[in-house]
């Protein structure tokens, strides 16, 4: 199919969906399924119009259309501007093919570099998410169940303030810390613990530390919220029944906080897999992270369709993975957004 | 198996506030023992000290003769039923009951068998598969009891377990609890601010006030022979007449009050001149009696079928209460009538003011 045909279709899609919603709403009212004053009667015309336009414009222009265009773009070839929407601008799977085989058409060799980076990104994101959880759970538990109100406020301040600093700057700060002549190496050398500076950045230690730190807040808050809702008496009841502390955490607190755990892990996993600043700034020369590759598709190769395809592959894989894990954990989306 | 519980000079302080002061008592194995006192008097604190959530600031807790210092709540042979029940909402009823066994590493089949057994004991045999929040208040109550009994404690501690239930269920559960206690034969330590509960269920009661144990005894002795003004006023209704001891003799004392001089028993041996309160139960105060007599005007008559409460105002303005029972109820005076009241000196008790 020619892109010149498909493109208007993509533009029309949101309009069609909106029209369908409108039709369903009118039908429900006509059939008496919905009663009471209508939307404009309740809010007044000026406010009603403003809300409608503001929300629609935000949803359509900021969220729906960019994503739709990216999906659409990912099926198109890279062409000079003069040929856009021309006869060669047809939809195909060649960008996805390239991801798998490193060539738009040939299937002779696997695209090992990209595939390995992709695989490694997913695995590393899982590991980072787990590490994040292991780090944040005790903190969240302490804040939610142990510490007094003043201590909690202080800790929250300590947690939040670093995030006032831009993500890239934070990544550079990690670089300064982990560099061969950085703070940590200086301390290690001064302490006589090592003879030679350790190449933390080359070993990707800096990158993983940066990735782990970048989204910590998004782990702490859902955990804190979930654990805070737990009555202390339940923990004491478990203890009274003879449970050692690890049993209480594993079989009483964590099951109770399951929605918060799922919500935090999902957020951190998705954001880590899609993180750009930390891998770009802190990644060693041999580091393989998928997002810089996507970035390169756009800005080094200037192959926007391919970049779109790559971004989409990452997004869909992450979503599929999260849904699968939630399925196994018998969690619904509604539960984790609570 | 059951065990006795001893407190020896137990004091619990929170900062500078003393929640429990110098509590000493011995609860026998297999006894149904209640702590009775108004809200905030330190009942929960005592229970938490016995169960190991609070270490006493001084003094000693012994269970089965063993000093419990340094032994955590998870290692003590006690099980606590929380005021809020604290059931686990993410587990089924059976899983709740079986939790203590799971902690002890029992196999799944053994756990479920025991849970079923205990759910049968509390008449919830068919509810094991439900979630806790699908149960009624009374059923949840019984799940909490079953969960606590599952770990085969030697002492069961209950913190106002019936306070959230409605009246009818509460009365039913009193009998149920007593029956369960007889069946399992372990020590029950029960906390309540409801004297009716304490009197009907307990072998013995400790009456508490502001962190101190005021009196320990069975229901009858706490009711008929209070040893402090607080106990006399808190356990059951009582008419209090304040004054001073005028004279004493042979176990009796005469108290000079604004209403006149009254004679009553003097169990603590107050001496002449000491400030004193004379207590007479409403059922011991008789209309028309001439011994220890005074006069008062009827202000209120509440007919309750088998009983009639008559409220009166004495000449000095104080309120008096008379309880007419059985055949007497027909003879209740009309409102506004002035009547003579009196009581047998043996039914009155003279105590120092609190
Ligand atoms: N952890 C605590 N910190 C400070 N004060 C407490 C604590 N627990 C209880 N108290 C105080 O001790 C007193 C007795 O409390 P509690 O034992 O719960 O009373 P009760 O169960 O008889 O109503 C109350 O005044 C309460 O405010
Ligand atoms: Mg209490």
C-alpha cells in the first residue's frame, strides 16, 4: 500500500474513534441507559467546551497522533524528501526485517549486534528493577511502618531533592564519581585498597549505578503507599503467631503490598529499558544498551522509519513482558493503578 | 497444655508517662482471668507486656515459671487476639488460621487439616475458602480465635475482642468464648471495659484504674466486697454517700453524711475522723425501710419488666438509685413522691474516698 494512501488514514483514525464514542454516547442516551443532565448541562457550555477541547487536544496531539505517526513511519522506507509520498513510498516490514537480519531484504545473517543489545537491555533492566526493589523495599518499609512523621518528611526530602537536578546532569555527576580519576577511585587509592584505578565506567558499573538511581523514586513511592496502608497490628499478629521477620516480609507484608510492588516494578522496568541519559553518558565503550542504538537510527543514520521500528519493538516487548508477569502474578491493571 | 502467668512488680513507662504501675499478680493455669477497667487505664499495655511486644520498664513477667525477659513475641507460648483482629486480608479464612503452622513449617495438608479442625471448633467449618472480608463481624471474630488457637498457645490473650460486635452477638459470643475456653482448657486472659462481660465470663477479675490494679477477686467478691471506692463505683451501680467516720465498732462504722448518720460495714478498719464514702447497692436500698433511713423525692421511674429503676433526689441534692426486683416492681412510687429510704447496715460498705 502506498504511504500517500495510508497517511490520511492514520490522520483520520482518531477522528473516527472519537466519532464512534460520540455515537455510542448518543445511542445510550437515546435508549435511556444514561440519564440525568448531560455533560454541557452539568458543566455549562464555556467550561464544558474548554475541558473538552483541552483534554482532547492534549490526548490527541500529545499522545495519540505522535504514537500513531511513529507506528505508521516504522513501516515506511527511508527516502529523500522529494520522493516522500511518491510511488516508492510503500509500506513494508523491511525496518523490522533489518532489526532481525541487519539488512532490509536478505535473511542470510542475524543482526547479532542489535539483537544482543536488545536482549541485554531487557535482561539488565530486569536485574536493575530487582536491585531497585531490593534497595527500596527496606527504605519504604522503614518509612511506612517504623519511622515517625518527622523522620519520614526528612527522608522524603532527601529522596526528592536530587531529582530537582536534571537527569543528564545527574548522569554526569555519576561520571565524575566513577571516573578513573574520580572520587571513588581516589578514595580506593588513598585507602590503599587498590594499586591501579578501577575502570568503573568501562565495566559499566557507572551505567548500572546511574540506571538504578535514576528511577528510584518511582519505586519508593508506590511501595511506601502500599505498605503504609497496612495496619501495624497485622505485622504484630504475624509476629505473635511465631513468624521470624523474613517470613513476615515475604508472606504478610509483600502480599499485602503486591499492587504497589507491581506498580513500582513496572514503572522502573519500563523506564530503565527506555532510559537514554544514563547509557549515553555513563555507558562504557563496549556497553550494549538498546536505546542509544535507537537514538543512532534517528540521529546518526538519519533513518527515522528504522528508528521508529526499533522504538516500537522495545515498547511492545516491554509491554508484553509486563503483562505476562502480571498474568503470572494474577494482578490486574486496575489493581496496580490504585 | 496450659501455663500460669505471673507478673511481679511490673511497671511500664512510655517516656515519663507511667501506663502500668507496679502490677503484681498470679494467674493460674487454665483460668479465665479478666482485666477490667475504663478506657486508657493500661489494659492493652499489660496484655502487650505479657505477649512480648512491650518489655516492662521494671519488674518481671513469668509464664509457666519461666522469666520472659528478652524472649520476643514470636517465641512466647502466648497468642494474642487483637482489638482490631488483624486478620490477613490477602489470605483465605483457612490460610489465616493456618498461618502460624506455616511459620512452623507444617506441610500443606497438615495445615489445612488443622485449620479445618479449628474452623469446626468455632462453627465455621464451611467458610474456609472464603476471603476474610466476605465474613460478618462475628465470623471474623471466630476466625481470629481459631487462628490464635492453631499455634496451640498455653495462654490466650484477648484484647476487647467483642467490642466491635452488636449487643446480641456479644452476648452470644460470651457464652461461646467461655465454652471454647473450657474445651481447650488453656489460660485465657481477657481484657474488657464492660463489667458485664467480666462478671459473666471470668473466674477472677483484676479491676484496673489509671495504670494500677485496684483489686483482684472473683466476680462475686469484686461486686459484693469492693476494697476501693473506684471498684465500688466502677463495678455495677452504687449509691455513694460522702462524709466522715463518726464512730467505729465491731466491724462497723458510722459515717456522718449531709443526709444523716449511716452505719455500714468497715472492712478496711477506718478509724473515727477519717474521711469516708459509704456505698449501698441500688438493690440493697429499700423504700420504706426504717434502718439507716433518709428521705428523697422520686424523679424517675424506669420500668424494665422484671426490674424497675427508681431515680431519686435526696435532700442534699445528690442522686440515689433504687432497684426494685420481682414482686416489688408493683410498688414503685409515683414521680414526685417523697419516700423514706433505708438499708441494712450489713449491705453497706464504708471505704476511704479514692
Ligand atoms: N506506645 C505508646 N506510647 C505512649 N503512650 C502509650 C503507648 N501505648 C499506650 N500509651 C498510653 O498508655 C495508656 C494506656 O493505654 P492502653 O493500655 O492502650 O489502655 P486501655 O487498653 O486500657 O484502653 C494510655 O494513656 C495511652 O495513651
Ligand atoms: Mg485497649
